[in-house]
C-alpha cells in the first residue's frame, strides 16, 4: 500500500504532549469573565496518563508503540486520546505489513468511531492484499473491501481538521491521500477478481488524487491484463520517470513495459521451413 508519512505528523500534532506537559506544570489562571474560553483538544486527566501518552510518543519501534498504546487503553479506558491512539495503532500495524494486526486494531477503532476514515482505509488495504483468486468466499471479501474503501472515501470528505496547527493545504492533501488509499484497495480487489476495466478506473481515481509510482505500476498492470498495451506502456514510463520511485518499483515497471511491448507486437512469425535437400545425381 502507499505510504502515508503525513499520518505520523498529524498524530504528533494531535497529541501535542510536550506542550501539555508544560501546561500541567504551570499554575492555572482563570480566564476573564467576559472572555470565552478557547476550545481545547483532548487532555490527560493525570500525570500517570500523561506518562503513558509520552511512552507512546517515545516508543523506539512499532512493537513497543503498539504495546504502549495497549497499556494506555487498558489502564485509562476513559482517555480523551482514544481515537488518536487507535488510529496510530492501525497505521503502525500497516507499516509493519501485519494484516492481522491491522484488522484487529481497525475493528477496535471502528467500534469506537464507525466513521474512522483511517481505520476504514487501512482495513480496506489489508483485506484487499489478503484476497486470493480462488478463495471460496471471494465475493464476500470483495464486498467487505468495497464497504471499507467507500467508508474511507466518504467519511474523510468533510472531516474536520483534527488539530488547528495543521494548515488547510496540508489537511486537503492528507484527505486526498486517504481517499486515494480507498480507491487503491478497491482496485486491488477488482484485480483479484479479474475485473480489469474496473480496476483501471479505481487506480485512475487514486492517481488523480495522490499520484505515485506504485499506483502507476498498478494501473499499468490493469491495462496490460485488459490488453490495452499502449496505455500500459505509458503508465510504466511514468512510473520509471518518477524521481521518487524506489528502485524495485522501477524494475517492476521496466519488466511490465517489456511484457506489454512483446504482447503488442504479437506472436513472432514462424521460422521458414528449411529448403529440401537437392536430389542425389543419378548414378552413371
């Protein structure tokens, strides 16, 4: 699945733990009677909860972060940071490529908030990556991917910024990335079902929102399987020309382009049959 580096920044901004720690240490001042209180984000209710939140932020690796999140939720069930840390857990599991953990954390996140677009997007991707062509329940799996992909696309559309420190431009870009991830998962599901035209449409939607080389390769493969060889070659070329494309992605794109060119050329003409050997001269 596409990486979402923006999520780590959003989570860090949403938590804003260092500033909360400073505020907790400072003496409280009462606001002027005529002045309305400024809206506040989630806050820890005790020093122990703040310490548990800091443990999440300071975790050195994904496993440590997931354990710290689990500890927080077990020890502080009423934490105001529940939505944020559940989303962080879902995305941490995704970065580990642990589909089972993604599903488990996403289920918890969606129980907490059925409109959690991060959980919908990551769960759609995890489920799509697990689908196999000959699964007996393939249609049910595809329906589940589509439901969560659509949930991500719909729920992020009008979602408010989780933190005022995020600029409007950053938030709009992030929402496009989430929606693109939903379309990507949907396209992956269509590919497994051999619905190549539909897959190309979904990947095209994703590219229109948040283009990257991986999506270009996926779209190229959809076109290749649909025998649209020129369109496939064009997408593989775009993937290879992307300065940010990983080497492995460029190699896959190059191999796909070669395959598309061969298929476009058609089968090679059969070799000409060898000329018959000349008849032996008659004996004198």
